[in-house]
C-alpha cells in the first residue's frame, strides 16, 4: 500500500496542492496528467521528499524512501564532462550497486556526454539510474526527445517494472496512458481526481472543457 496525504503544499502565498488523499494498493502503472503549472512536478517532489509540505507519505508502513525511488525528470541532470560509461560507474558508487553492465539503450560508452543529443543524454541517464531495482519509479514526460523505437523499448521496460513496482508516468500523450495505466490522476485547481479505466473517456472533458 502506498498512501499519499497532502493537506497543504504552498509556495509563498500560492496553494499548489490541498486536501490530497491517494491510496495505491498494488504495483502497476499510474498516470498523472494536468495542464502546465497545476502541480504535477510538485506532487512528485513531495513524494520524493524534495520539498516540505503539511501531510505524510508512507509505503508499506515506511516513511523513509531513501534509495527506493527512481526519478526520471523531463530533462535529466547529467554530468556532461563524463563519458556514458563513467556516468554509469558514478551511479554504481552513489547507490552501492554491484558492478553492472545494464544497458536498456544502446549508447556510445566512450564518448563524452556533452557531445550527445538531448535524446541520447536521456538514454545515458536512464541506463545509469536503472542499474538497480526500486519500489517506486517516477517518469516525468519520459518520451520527450526519444525516437519511435526508443519509446517502444522504454514502454516495454516500464511494463516489466510495473509487475513488481509502482510506476508513475506524467505525459501529455494521453493515448499512451489510456492503454497501459491502471488508473490516472488528474491534477487541477489544487486537487487530484482519480479516474479508473472505465472513466478514461471523461478525462479530456474534465481537463479541457470544465
């Protein structure tokens, strides 16, 4: 059970999230949608403990998530002066990972990351971070900057992860979420509304028309 209770999250005098209560009973893929500025990234920051808020978050009676959450932001922070191999080794040392040759994506190992395209940098980042398994994965616009084949590889990998872990995906590509998500959370006007599969047809109306 993963329980998210956010009574209030504000920046200065602006309330971003309020009276949020989400219960996720099992592993699976869970979508997060909302217009820009509604609080999706703030929600993720609360889950990861990167910002303070009034409330609590617990996973299977534990309140500490150190080393248990994998974070893949829209634009990953990555050290340009390292090669892809060096960056992977850096993460092995950071997370106490045994020597690993994991590569979800084919990335040149001996070239400096600063020479990579945006999509290639994201691939190098995910190759490094996903060398270990996590209880919770958070993907913020993971398909941006990736080519068609890479999106296919990533989505198949996410499906495998979701068999044992909770996976959050924030994406503007609603059709992708409709296909694979167990439920979808809409962030709007400081609140979060959950939609089950049989309610997905209502999301766009709630998102754009109301």
